[in-house]
């Protein structure tokens, strides 16, 4: 078996000294070489997902390739790929990888341009100038299992009980519960489940929801803590998020286009 401590020693040794200008082998693991061209493949793959090329990215990829090679050598020694249902699982993983390669090929022919990103940024900015998402909200919540329990908590709070104390004791959502129910981020109505977003629009600052609100997490008691006008951040700050959103749309387009060209016959 390969000693993992030796692998990490290799990583540390090369982390500050690798020259990315080299074109040949840059490191070997038990005699098996890792080449600069291997790194370039992963860099290009990362760039298709909107990640920028950088020395830090290349170092992370190099470290990952070292670990992968060490693990693959160990797998070959143990024959792990042939045990149990591993062969079938490997087949599924290969299919998944081929799907990703298929989409990368589609993206080359149908790229997301800077103009596309700017247009979507302007579209989102226009949506927040007025209407439902013109304001953003800060809120606190208590999440419980049943509607009846949530409505009982609303009555307790309206009768003078501490919202914060009940949240710490009873909320199923432990992160906000530990903070007395306070959700740390400002949110837009369309950035949360619709039932919560609708509640924000109909609550005054400092008020607790009159009825419990249901989401997939449970039943919520909501207190609206603050409201402010939403200000769209600069394009450069949200460029990658917009790219990821457009990437999802491109995937849907690719799949829909393929399905339209396919002959699908129901056999039963």
C-alpha cells in the first residue's frame, strides 16, 4: 500500500517550486510521470465552468493529480475495480463523464459571451428597479414540524414571549436558531421559497407573520427585521454567478434540442 504521508510530502515539496512554463513531466509518483499537458486538460475544463486560470488553480490541479495517481496505483494493486458491483458503477461514471464532454462540445459551438453576461446582468438589474424585488429583506424565523405548533408560537410571541428564546429552544433550523432565529443574509423575495417571499411583501418592519408559512423545511414563524432598497452590485462582482446561471440555461437548451431530434417510442 502507498504511504499517504509520502504523497503529502511530495505535494509540499513541489507546491512552491513548480514551473508552469515547462512542457514535459513535472513530477512522478512511484515512477509514473505527471505531465504539463495533463494539467492543461483540467485547466481548460475548469475554464468551461467559468473558473479563471491562475497559479493557485494550477497548483490545486497538480496536487489533485498527484493524489489521483497514488490512489489509482493502489486500486490496481488491490483489484478494487473488479469487486462487487464496482464495474457497473464505473460504467455509470464513464457515462456521466461522456455527458459532460458532450456538453463541453455543445458549449464550444454555442458559447456564453461577455455580451450575453452583460445582457443578463442588465435584465436582472431592470427587474430590481421596481416591483417584487425592488427591496431586500432581513428576517428571523422559527421552524417547527407542525402548523399547529407554529401558530401556538405566534400567539406566545404576540403575548410577549421572547422570539429569540423560543427560536433557540425549538427551531429545527439550527443555524439561525442558535442566533435567536436571525437569518444572516439579506434576501430578495424571489431568492427564497415563494410562500416566504410573499410574506415579506405583506409584513411591516418588526412584525411577526399572522399565520404559519410552510416550506419543505417545515412550518415557519417569520419576523421581518429590516427592509432596504436593493442595490445591484457591480457586474464584476456577480459575473461568475451570472455565468453559472446562463450555463444552466445552456444545458437545458442542449438537452431540449437533442430530445427534439430524437425518436422516442413508448414500448409498454
